[in-house]
């Protein structure tokens, strides 16, 4: 990787409930353009997550172990406040479809208003992962569908332990 002019730190925030290959694709591509990537698990109990923050952090740690520049953390409150505490100057976000872009643009503009020194970098989802979402994985799995190839094996095993088998 070419040297960057300074220590570029990025945050990749999300709920990661559960972690998918789409998330891992973004992490893999993100580590190629930043010096340090902090994968930040949002602590938001209003969303009624399937997995606890600690479990999601464990799944991320298992799946990203090969990347020296990746750190797994959790946060609550404003993302830009967390970014400042971590000295991150970039927020990494994935875009799968136009509907994602509209939401992400709104968030990016609000973050820019709150913290003009922090940039949002959008990455298009890899073609193979553009349809995957954590919500869809849980729904398909809960209905008895096959999710191999959508989530890492360790995540699939945890889903099998957590959710009753589908019909």
C-alpha cells in the first residue's frame, strides 16, 4: 500500500446485526485506503438487536483478525463525537442502492454540519454483495432459507444457536 501523507483514521459504523460478507467486503476495501480502520458497533437498544454488542464485536474480531489495521469498538451517542475522540477524519459508508444513497447523503450532510473537519467516504457495494442486508439475512434464515455465502461460517453458527430453525 502506498504511504499516505498522514495517519488516516476512518470509522466504519453500523449495527452489524449480524455481520455479513457485504460488511467484510467494505472492511477489506477500506483497509486498502486508510491507515487505521475502526469498525464501530452502534449501541442502540431501540433497534432490538438479535445479538448483544459484545457478541457483534466478537464476530467482527473473529472475521477481521487478519487485518492488523482494523480495530473493533462500540459507541453510542453522536458518531462525530466518537470520531473526534478516536481522532478519525473519515467516516466510511457503504452504498448498495439509490435508497441507501438518499439516507446516507442526509446523514453525511448532518455530520458535516456538526463536524466540518470529518469527511464521509462512500464506497459502492461489491456486485456480489449489493443485495445483502443484515435484516434480509435474518428474515431468510428465520424462514428456513440458505444463508451460506452471505455470512461467515461463525456468524451462521451463531444464528443457528440463536434462532429456531425455519419452517
